[in-house]
C-alpha cells in the first residue's frame, strides 16, 4: 500500500512539471511579458460584385399559351378523268405555285374526243346553213304560190332541228375541252406537296384515286385555347384594334414570328373551360409547318412603371425568390421578391425593390446577408 502511494506521488509530480513547461513555452511563443506585441483581429474580406440599377419602364402585357400550327388550306388532289398517269411534274415535297402543273394523265383519248366533237360541230354547222337557206327560199316561194304551206313548214322545222343539233354539238365540244383540261392536275393555290401516292404508268380512276396532298404554308394558323377568365382582357384589346401575337417553337429558341389574332370561337368548351382561338402568322420563309407545337404570346396592352431587374440576379431558397441589394455601408441585403413576366433577360419585380436600387448580379453563391461588398457596374452598364 505504501509502495502504491509513492508511485502516485511521483506521477503527480511529473504531470505538474510537464504542465508548467507547456505554459512556459506557450508564453514564450506568443511573446508574453512586458515586451509582447498586441494581437490584432483578422479583417473581413470585401467581395467585389457586379451591380445594375433597378429600372422603371413601360412593358407590354402578354398572355401566354401553348398551341399548335395549322394550315389555312389543305386539299387532296384527285383526278376527274380516267387514264394512265403520263407525267409527274412536281416531286415529292415540292413547293408549288398557283396553276403549276403537278400531274398529267395521258391526253390522247381526250384529244381524239375533242377532235371528233369539233368535226361534229363543223358538219352540223353546214347542215344548219343549208336549212337556213332552204327555209328562206321557201318563205319567198310560198308567198308566190310556188311552194305549198306544208313544204314551207317542213323547211322551218328542219331549220329548228339543225339549230338544236348544233347546240348539242357545241355542248359536247365544251365537254371534250373540259375533259382534256382535266388530264392536267394543277395546283389550286401556292403550297407544299406531300409524298405522291401514284407514279407514272399507274391507271388513274375518276372514281376517286388520291394522288397527293397540298397544304398552304404562308400564311399559317397558330391555334391555342385561352381560358374563359382571359376573355374579358382579350375582348378589351380587340375593341382597340388588331391584337398582336408572337409565337415561338420553344421557350428559348431563336425563332419568333409575329401575326395578329384572327379568330375566337363562339362558345366555351364546358369540359375544359377554354375557348378555341387562332392567329394568322406570315410564314414567308416557310419555317413553320402544320402540326408543330408552339408558344403563343398575346399582347393585350401595356403596363407602365414596371420595375425590371436581370434574371441572373434572382436567387431562390425554401422561402421563395430573392435578390441581393447593396445596402448601407456597402453590405449585401437580401430581399424577398414577387416576380412578374419575363422580357428577354429581364424580369418584372412586382414587390421587393425600388427604382434606382443597386442589384447584385454576380458572385451570388459567395454572398450572404450582411456580407461586405465592393459594388462595380456590370458589363454593359455605365458607372454613376
């Protein structure tokens, strides 16, 4: 027992000596004593940030919809006469203009029928001339008593029959000319063909052989379905004049075409609460095709005094959207904002900022509320 007490005493002494040495070394390292230098706290780094000012301007008011393009006219090309297809003048998918030749059916049978009708007209024209001369001669002779009244009546009847026969011949000639013209299938309007269903040598039937499909591409319809709650705003805009409509094929695509609202249906769909509408869009470059999904923006007016900031300045967290504003003492002040519609790289802020305030647009991931910042005008912004 006494031996154990001695060991514990020795251990305690060694521990005390080690602690004293550590404290002495610590004081020596930090320059303790009267000649020690004072400890200076570290300074907080200042983060340079690009800024832009909140601007106030008049912006257009839009209603956005998802829709689809439709052709103004679509026609199925069919033959009105029977015959073998001799020529396919326009290739599959070709762009054609009004009256351009697309197909030609072998015209020889119909040309022969036309020649026969012409000959029939010439023959009956000669018969009519004889009947007219004979009737005129009998009209003179009957007055002198050289021809009986019955003979004169017969010549008059023959004249009337010859006139009727010639009229029938002329109708047959016109029919033959039409049938010959029907051997050529021409474009009824400017548009684009689809894939041909027939080729040279095919026997075309007048019973309804479908040759091809032609659609008009310029202009083109953009069809969409506004909600019934939007009707009041759209009707108000229509009362002031043509309503502009912009369309894109996707949210960020470069394609943007402009047209005007051309049609709103006369009844709301009770199942969806929407109404059919369409805009007429000039499509001179033929960049739009029927059946494409589009986004339509209907301009229903202007919004004055809208506050705009760059979309790049918008951050988000679990609470909502926010921006960093350069506050007093060049510190970052976080503001929760309520956003409106977007206009290119800018977005409307309905609530949370004021005109002229400096909005931080870069280094957002390094910022926090109260962080010291060094504001610098963003690229393209003039310093003030």
